[in-house]
């Protein structure tokens, strides 16, 4: 058998905590062969990223505490573990023989340098050529990742690109020196499904073109099923399973692998029941009727000659939400999903249309009237849960303060009862009461999202608007949160508007799905109907971009 | 960009007009005027020609006219370049400013250059080697510099210089060079004097810059784009200067706007202690004696310097941060 490009044996990585070193990666061993894709999968905190960074010796402040990493090439074998982090020999490998792509293209690219400057820099670090030649090479690498008009794009800044284009630029940078190994650390997690599909196809094509070995880190089993030749499953810093994709999916050995596959297959869009948990109500009564909602963003610039830029974000959007129903809103980023729900809760002002909401006592209110939520006390009934569980909780407030804040603002209950209620709510979302006095940073992403949910429940709402509430979470945590939302629905009689870009998840959670495209609501129907018999091409494309669950039936990448 | 600058200059003209009114108003606020201060001085010296003479002087300089009339007169004179007359120093205001502005500018610019040249590298070092002995030392040094009043430090240095060399250093020139033309000897003499105010001002101002830069840079050092640059195989030192330092400097560059007016207003007490022939002691004196034309001109000048400084820092920001540049273009 051919010699592997990379040979990792018994690798351990540790972090110093005070005076002693705690290992977070324990004895990981694997080989990587030329031209293959190895997917490393596991939930956040399982040590996948640290392992990948250790391969490039950029895992500071962590350091390698044991094992060996051997890089084999035409000029012989280099022992990466024997080098120092910032050795010249190590720096010569980074960016030249091993390239890396990161999760967040926006923050992983410098905000103050042009794309071109950053790519040319990599080339000049490793190749002996003139600035002009390096620039030509950089243009070539942008062309390779299919960035349109690379001669102009090279002088742009990362913030002038869309998310997908940024990730392409990032890939172009990692591949500028045509490395033997590409490490991709969750490169599609921050992207919406259609862009994810494009990036995955692009990576596959480039891999074939350049004959690279790819280490692809992800928590999404769907992505693994699409692209992996071999799969490595990590759990709590250990490699619990390693094998060919087909074997891992069809005959998983480790219990954790089975759990991961089980969790992801719940979100398969090929299923035909409507809702994952509870049943939709038998006789629907409308709770919210949105009619011809229209919203345009205007930005006025200039002091003497005033100019107004307009962006028509919502075009005549109409839909009805019934009591006890879960309505999903899907679409690519920029399609107006978030704008729509923000207009409904009064965070943005709509230009026209109405949104009639029937309150608990049977009265009707138009949510689009300025101050409607506050005035009629509807902000008790309609609550929001946001996407990013890290930035939507105030880091300087304790969990108790966070959950109790809506109640304190209301001022109806005495302090003592507020305290009890906060404790009850925390229990209700599955966290121990003792955690009331802790601060958000002590919690994981999933736990934080539970806290957000507890906060939204504090004032006995009837409608919860979840804006990408599970998008930032790992597969298994995601299903736990969705199950919690289902339980709360049965218990409290809630309705949900669930915004998401992952059709599989939305399909699992919702009774009906509304598809948005460029500010228009193009299609709305029962979840199963949308997924099985879409009427619009746009919806079909969205569905086609959802990764499958079986390496034998790849949906995105044509099998060779 | 050009349009942006043109817009800003137009706004600045309006701002300056408003500023001139506020200046004049503030100077007029305390009871009495320059004549009464002058008369009080005369009376204290035993001269009792008193009331009649005061009235005559007020009449002559238009001081008993209504406020608005005085203001408009002052403004009209300003527009044609006449800054008025200083009663106290018995000289035209423009002459006083002219004779001192060069030296003020030189001292302050030297001090600021030294200040930044010391503070920026220390700030970078403190962030990159956080909690190292050097960082602790820089922090302690910075805070001592901040906590010790500038004039005290000036006195201390003067004392030490006197004890060790036996010469008293004050002012910016020795007697023989005070009114001489610039020559090598005069430059050397100047340097042998100017280091004291420069050191005093620089140690006082270093701490905030060190701390701000350190805090910003600590945030930036953990940003993903730094890891990206590291993954390219870049040398650590070059990488830090090229990426996080550039971003961390942005908030500091924004403060450049406040530096210009300090040419007049900063280190008043230090300047008095060290007997520096700069503008700041003049500003203090004119305010005490209600020498309104002189004080008004100086304060207005400071305001204009603030406006110009803000424009300069905005342009610098646009140069250093493309996100701001594109915001301006639209």
C-alpha cells in the first residue's frame, strides 16, 4: 500500500491550567492518504479543531503532550512533532504543504486588507517570485474557486463579498500554494444550505484537480455522508470510531456514532410525516393573520446632495398562523426571513400591510401599529428566541437576572415569587436550579439556548418566534432543544414561528412551511407537501441542496 | 473622498462661527472686564485716578456697548485678520501668538512623537507578553507616570539636574541663545533644555495609550484572522504588526483629533514651572486678567485646531480602515 501523506500516532494535546497540564485530546491515531477525504465528526468541545490545529502547530495556548505527526513527501519524511511552533521549517510547511480553511470567513479574513493582499502574501512567503507574478498567481487561484471577474475581485475587501464568496476567497488563499493537505475546519457551518452545497462541490472538484488529501471537520452528519471517504468520530477528546464512510454509516461500532446517525436521520427531508413530535391541532383558529406586509430599507447619505438608497426587503408578504401551529419560514440568507419576524415584533417598522393578532382575551390588534406590542401588553404574549446563544445573553448578568428580567420589568410579582418562578423555569428547560447564580459564560451553547428559552417563557407567552434558534447548535443538541420546544408546546399550548435555513430541521419541527425568496413569500404549504412536491424551482433548489444521510445515496456530489 | 472633505470643510465653517459665539460668551461671563481688573491693579499699587479713567477707557474700547454689538465687532475684525489688542501685554494679539506658536508647536510635537514612540511599542509588548515581568513593569511605570502630577515631576527633574550638574535649567534656551538666530549651538542648547518638558509630558501621557493599546490588542490577538495568518506560515513578529496591531490602533488614531489643541492648552502648570515661552502660560494669564481679545483668540484657535484635528483623524481612520473608507464613498 502507498505511503500515507500524513501519519498521526497516539497524538495528545494539552492545555496548561494553572500549573499542571490537562489533556483535551487523548492518543488519537490515523493515517491520511493522497486524494482522500477524511471527515472528522463530533460535537463542539470534542477536540476535533484542536487536533486539526495541532497538525499545523497552531494550537496555542495548547501544546502537543505526546505522540507523533509525520508528514511524508517526495523529499522524505518530516516529524512535525519534533519541530518548534515557530520554527522556520514549521512555517515553511504551514500554508505551503498544509493549507487551512476556517469556519467564519468574515472573521477569519483580515478586515483591513484586500483579498488580493492576503493571498499574494501567502504566495510570497513560500515562493520566490516578483510581486507582479504573485498577483497573477493570486488571480489564478481566485479563478480556480470560481469567483467571477477575479481581476477586479482581487482588490476588494472581505466585507464587500457575500458569505459564500468570502469562503471561496478563503479557500483560494489556503490553496494558493497548492498544498498536499487541506484542513477544512467547519467551512460550511456558517453558510446557508444552497451555499453550503456549492462550497462542498467546489472542494470536491478542487481536490480531484490538485490531488489533495482533505481533512474535513464538521458536526453535520449530512455533510459527512455527502463527501467522506473515511470518517473519524471524536467524543470527549478520543477517537471512538475510524473507518470507511459506508461502514461507519451502515455498521457503526461505537454507541456514540449510532447516536449521531440517529439524531441526524430525524432531520431527513425524505420522511413523510408532518411533524416530529406532537400532532397539529384538529380545528385551526387563526392566531395571526399577516396581510400584504411591505417593508423597504432606506439609507440616506450625503450632506449637500442627499441620495437615498432603497432596498425592498419584504414584498406583499401574506400568511396565516393558526393556534397551536408551528409555521416554518425558510429561505437563503438575505431572503427577508429575519426582517419579516422583526417587523412582526416591532423591531422594524413596516411600510404597509397589517398583521392582525388575536390576543388571549379574544381582542384583535394590528402588530404593525407603532407601539402595538407595548401598548396592549402583547409583548407578554409574543416572545422571541434568537440565533446566537452567545451574544443574546448579557454576560454580566446571572442566569437568575436574565430569566427574571421580563418579570421585573413588568413589576407585577413580588421579588420572592419572581425568584421562585425563575427557579421553576430553569428546571422546566432542563437545567438544575443551583445554576441560577452562575453567569452565561459557564454554559455551553445548548445550555445557553435553554436559558434563552426559559427567558422567553417567563411571562407565559402564547407565540414564540424562534429566529434560527437551533442553527448554531450541534446535531444532537439541536434535537434536544427541538424536543424541549415540543414538550413546552403540549404543556403550555404555544404556537411557533420557526425561522431556519435548514429544510430538514424546519420540516421536522413545523406543520407548514413558508418559502421566502428575495423578499417575497413564494410558496406556503404543509411541510410534507413542500418537501415532496414543491411547485417552485427556487424551493426545488433549496431541497436539492440539503445533504443526504447515506453515503450510498449522495444528493449533492455525484458519485464517481 | 474629495466630496467628503469638501462637505466636512463646509460644516467646519459653520461650526467655527458657532464656536466663536460660544467663546465670546464664555469670556464675557465673569463679572467685570479687563479695565476693572486693570483698575484694581492700579488701586492696589496706590494709584487713585479711579472711576473717570475707567469710564474713558471703556468708552474708547467699546466695552460698554451691548454684548451682541461687541461680538459682531470682534467677529468682523477677526474676518479681516485683526485679532485685537491685548491690554495686559500692550501688544497686538497676533504678534503675541506669532512669537510663541512656533516654539509651542515644536515642544508639543516633540513630546507627542516621543510619547507615541515609547507608548506604542510598550503597549504591543504588554499585550503580546501578557503578565510577563516586562508587562507588569510597564504597567507600574505607566501608572506612576499617570499618577505623579506633571509639574511635580518637572520640579523633581529640575532639582536633580541642579544637584548633579550645578546648573539651573529652565526655559528652553540659555541666556546667550535666547534671542539669537538659529545655529548649531542654539539647536544643541535647545535640545539640552527641551528634554525636560518632553520627558514630563511623555511620562504623563504614556499610561492611557499603553493601556488602551494593550486592551485592544489582547482582543484582536485572539481573533480568527490572526490564526489564519499564522496558518499561512508567517513569522510571528511580522504577523502581529501586520494584522492585529493595525486593527488595534484604530481607536487610538481616532484620538489624534484631540492632540492638536493641546499645542495651546496642555501642560499649563508644567510650562509655568519650567518657565517655557509657549502659549499655554499666556492662555492662563489672559483668562485670569480677562484679557478678552487674547483669550478669545486663543480659545477660538483651540476650537479650530480641534475641528482640523478631527478631520485629520477621520482621514487617517479612512486610510487605515477600509470599512470606513467605503462608508464615506457611498
